[in-house]
């Protein structure tokens, strides 16, 4: 009790010098497995570690508790809130997420709209580095050691509007899209006379 730091909010590490990055719904997620070496994997309500600076509400071994709109608990789910939405690395010096190619937002919580703008981030430029080619990571390093803000310029080739899948679905005769990624998956609504991703 006399030889350890208790960190302020959004700071971590033995001396509280490291920053915590923003959290968002994870694009991909897996259960953490047998954290306590008990040879069993606990359920969503079996908290293994509580009160850490990164997970103050605790960590479980199984998938997180999720339910549908009717309140029914769904087993084997994912998309828990994770640092940088599991699509980026946290720069602990300044507390900013450095997103993988094809993702943006403060917590890397959105899929980027296609852009033909040149960029230093693989997946955001032209040709083989273009995220118009289904945002494929081409084995080049996406990270520069520090979070570098790469502004998505010329989204939708300058001939459309970047919108969420929920908005695009509604524009198609008032349809409804209400899955977990309704505010995460992005796409282009093309201006008249233009087509393509």
C-alpha cells in the first residue's frame, strides 16, 4: 500500500506515465481463454481481473455478455469495447490510436470510405496501396511507431458522399439496417452519373 502508484483516469503503467487510448466496439474479437489457469473457461459473468487501469469493470475469459433487442442473451458473440477497436495500436506516449489501413476515427471505430488520395499509410493510396482494392493489407508496415493522423482525403473520389451502412440502407426505399456495425461500416453514395465503390 506504500510502494505503488494509483493512476489517474486514462493513465497506466507502474509509474502512471503511459496513456490509455480511446475504446470502440471491436471489429473482430475473441474470448481471452483460460486466464487463471483453472483448466476451465469461465462465462461472461465470471470476472477474472477487476479494477485494472485498462479494464476497470473487469475481464472475463468467455465472450462478453450481449443481448438482442428483445433482451435475449446471445452466446458466442463478440464486438466488445476494446482499445482502438482492435483495429489499431495505441501510442502510449500521447494516447492516440494508430489505425490499420482501411479504418479511421479516434478509436479506429469506422471502416474508411474508399479514397484515391495518396497517403503514407498502406491501403489509403493509389494502385497496389489503394483501399479501393477491398482495403487489403499488403504486408507493408502500417505503423510508424507514433500515431500519425492520416486524413482521408478525396473520399469517394470526390464524386459522392461517405455514409454509414444504416444511412445507405435507409436511402434504399426506407429499409432498416440495425446490426452491430450500423454506425461502423461505411460506403459511398455516388453522385448522379458516377458508379463504383
